[in-house]
C-alpha cells in the first residue's frame, strides 16, 4: 500500500496509508511523479502560517508534477495518460476578480492545494481538471515539478514589466532567485545583478543570464541605481534593503512570502522617492501559462536547481536539509512513486 505525509498540527507529522480518492465529475486523479518542499511547507510544519491559510490535519505539497491516471465524468478522456502540472488556488471562476483573470484574488475566499486542501506528498492527487496545465509528451517531469515556483516568479516578473535596456536586480540567490534571473534575462536588460551571498552559485547565475552575482554592502547603503528590483527571499529587512537599491521612481516587486515579524516598509522612503511596489501571492493562470511555455521552449532550465531527490518516506530528511540551508542545498524533491 502507498503512503502519504500528513501534518496533524504544528510540529507533528507522520506517514499514513494512502488510498487514492476517485475523481468526481470535473476532476482527475494524477499519479504524482515529484513534489517539491519549500519554505511555506516549513511554515505549515512550524505552525507559523496565518490561520486562514492552513487547515490541519493536512497533506502538504503544492509544487508537483505527474501523469493523469483517470478522469471523472465531464472530463475529456484524452487527458488520461498526459503529463501535467496544476494550479493550486481553487478559485470559483465566477466572481468579478476571477472573470478579470485575477484568480488568486478570488472573492469566494482562499483555498489552495497543499494548504487547505490535500496536497501532493502522496502517491496520487485528485483535483479539478480545469486547474491542469497539460505538458508536451517529451517533458521531463522532474524539471516540471518546479513549475509552481516558476509560475510564482513569472507572476512577479510580468508585474515588473522589465523593458529592454533596463537595470535589474534580483534579490536572493536561491531557487526563486535563479528562476527570476532566467525570466528577466529574456527581456534583454542592460544589467542583471543577483544580490546574495552567491557562494558556489555565481557561475550558475551567469549561465542563466546574470551579469553579476554577489553581496552588496549594506552599510553604507548601495548606490540606488536599479530601475527594477525583484525580491525573492521574504526575509526580514530585505524589503527596505531592496528599496534602497532602486533609483527614484523605480519599481519593486515582492515575490518572496515575508516571514512573520518582517520589518515593515518605510513610508517616508517610499513616498519621498516615489517608488512603485507590487507583490504576488501565488500565480494566476496567465503566469502559469507563461512558465509552462518557457519550459517547453527551452527558455527555462529548472533541472540544475535540483540538488536532492528523495523517496517520500524521507520527508524528515528533506525538512532537515532545508532548515540547514547552505549553498549545497537547492530544490529538494520527494518521489512518492519511485
């Protein structure tokens, strides 16, 4: 019998027997190939995710790829056997925000795979077929497991609206930062700097299109000359530091999810320097489509960012790797069906 990871409450998780949930009308059953573990999963495990954005007990796993195994009524049978990924937000499709394409702002309230609905740290996942993004048959499903973070980063870069010749900084040299570099590089910036420690990651950043990768001295503040900054870490103080990188009138997009207690934005700096700040939480359908196209066309290369592939039973080790950090730890994947 297959297994699933269940987080029963803050600090408590266990492996349990897993029985596939038969797909109902409009649903599909997906055999999970790989599922990524990220910082928001650690927040769920630690119990620091806001109450309205998690529902225990919970099977986590919002970054996944797999193959459609069966389809319920009202779903085209042609989907069966196709490689796919799926959006996490369970939007209503009928409210004003959904009809405007802003389905991460659904007025029906927040529901998301891996946080309030069962996720993919299990052998199978059942979800609405309308959330699927079908992939080409030759897609590497291990690489495709990073399409969820790629879609979130794509949402941020699309909001940044980088123009050819602009000077861009990506704050953070982790998985999200390296994905952001690949998306921004496609816009032909004049300068693309990765701001982070970059130990052992400089060459990779340069191969993805960055012109530089390294730490900026935070005291004194660096020269504010970037047109656009994409912040990917969500770390305390990183928002104000990112603002300090911008020229007057520059644009900042927050792609990282701030940790509880993160220092707030300095309104005096924001107003006096006439900065534009936008944020993303999840990814709307358009950003997902953008990421899927980028992978299919070869503009996105997630495989070099994967450093560990473990069986599902190694969930505790995956958590320990992420908590330990270090330049040798990139994206950690679990394989529920080895």
